[in-house]
């Protein structure tokens, strides 16, 4: 009577998780952006947020696009505020 070895199992991936080779932080693509004045950047940030509010949370493309747009708007808004502090 021989015992069979248990089959080797593939590593478990939790729902929504990607293998590390496929993950990359958004900041990897952060570039030095040209900012406008604080009022304009604030208006544009509000517009991006309003657009994000309409994105479909169940659509990966919408979530990626929204994350990128909000990241850009936040970075340029911070740069505009920091530039205004020196004045």
C-alpha cells in the first residue's frame, strides 16, 4: 500500500491582489508638473473630485484613471500652495 504525495499547491492570491511582479506604486510615474496659481489649481482639483465621484468603483479602468487624475491634481495643488508661501 503506497501513499501518494499531496499535489503541490499554487500560492494563494487573495481577491484583488496581484503578484508582486505586476504591482507598481503610482508615485513611480510622478513627474515634476507645472502648477498654476492656487485658485486655478483648487478649481481644477474640485473638478477632478467631482469627476471621481461619478467613477464606477467596479470598473478597474475608472479607478486607475481616477487615481492618476487625483494624484496629479493633488501634487500640482500642493506645489502651488507651497510656491505661494514664499511670496
